[in-house]
C-alpha cells in the first residue's frame, strides 16, 4: 500500500480548483489536471475514486477551510453585535486569504453538484444555529426563518465583497472594501435587526 503524499494531494486539489474557477466544471479533465499538477493520471486515482469523488472532496476541503476561518475566535455565546461583526470580519478574511476557494464555493453552490456531495459542516451549522438561538433569547432579534436571517445578516456583506473583488462600484468607479465601509454597512444591518 502506498503512503499518502500530502504534497501531491495538495497539488492536485489546488490545480483542480484553479481549473474549475478558470474554465468551469466542464473544463476539468483528469488528463489536463494530471499535467497541471505534474502527476500521472493514475496518481489522481490513487487518492480520488473518480471525478465525482474529486469534486466532492474538493468541496469538503473548501468548506472545512471556510469553517475553520469563520469560526476562529467565534463562540455562540458572544453578544449578537460582537459575534456578527466577528463573522463579517472572518468571512471577509476567508475570501481575502482564499479567493479561489470562494469562487469555487460559489460555482459549486450554484450547480447541481451541490445536491450530490456529502459535505459535513455540522460544527459550523451548530455554532451558527446556537448563536441565533442565543440572540433571540436575549432579545437582540426576533425569531425568523434562517434564509431571512442570512439575507439580512450577510447579504449586505457579500454584495460589498463582490464589488471589492470586481474592484468596481455600481457607478463604475474604483471600489475597495475598507474596514470603515464595512463598519458603516454593519451598523445599518444591526439597526435592521432592532426593528
């Protein structure tokens, strides 16, 4: 039995994500991936059963990285304001540190593949759920559907991040998301939860 070569696995993983972000899921062939990762096609099949397994493992890896970054310093026991602000900062940090992961994540979520992968982010979901339950108990927000909460709590942040990534505002001017701009938007979101 072969010993797992983490360098080869990381190379395959990173090149696959680059290819998918650059060319879409249809642009990912095992032959092209092997060449880009500087391994033989047979090496890929040592670590991944098939293309679907590769995609599922890629998404799991990206989601685990996302969870690790967004939960850094976070606790469901934090006040609503402090916890949500930390989530904003951590989510933005994840995107800044892992821009290809974010783009891959977006592509994967908006494809039928999302229904076929077995991603376990129960720790992340549990933390987020308990954070909201605690906020409702403390009276920081009213009970609401998770989709409504997410739209209010994070929709603004992700819109700003997209402008930041495109480096363009709605008026086609240069745009960079600064801490000051993020804080201004955050304060408006906090006010929305108080009504």
